[in-house]
């Protein structure tokens, strides 16, 4: 395949997955994965260490992230021992990582400011926090939309 066409197809795939190659560390080490490979990894369940990685890199405590991706404390302990998340948990983790990543981009790499914003009620989200909204795909899409508006100077 021609390199330019291959590059365009890769970019299209990355947009569809919400992750760009070489994007940043919040992509959980999956930034260069094709959509097909990413879907396979989600089906298998992501390694538990990816949840730990997001907690460490973002500064959001593991328990808070587990609450957002709906993993009860006892289940979290079992997942830690097993070393792998379930398919649904993996998908929710990827969704939250995507939102965190976009917030960090919005704050030009300032992780602390991004996390503070993610934890702060936003008028545009009916006074809910972006992190709480990201618990659901529809809410995460709304948070990403808000981030896009803020990046382009459109205020709600």
C-alpha cells in the first residue's frame, strides 16, 4: 500500500478509536494499536497494570478510578490478583483514559490542572463533574464535546 494512503488510513483508525499514535502517556500504551488490535485487547480484557498506570500518571487514586469505571473494592482486589480486567471494565477504563488524555491536552500538559477540572462540577454538564459524566459513553462524549468547545473558545 502507498505510504501516504497507509498514513491516512492509520489516522482514520486512530480517530475512530479516540487514540492517536504517539499521542501521550494516557493512552495506556495502546497508542500505536490499530482499531482491530485494540478491539481484540478489549475483548481479552486489559492488564490490571493499565489501571495502575492511569492512576499513577494522572494522580487520581486507584479507588477513585475504580469507582468511576464501576469496579467494587472486593472485585478490584480480585482483578489485581488475576492481573486482568473484564471486557466491560477494560472498555470503561479506555473511555476514562481517553477523557483524561483530552483534558490534559486542553490544559497543555498540566496534569494537575486537568485532574482538578475533571473533578470540578461544570455548568455545561448540569453541574456534574466531567469524571462522573465519563462513567457512561454518552457522558464521555459530552465531556469530549465540551473540551472541544473550550479548545476553540466556544463557551456554553
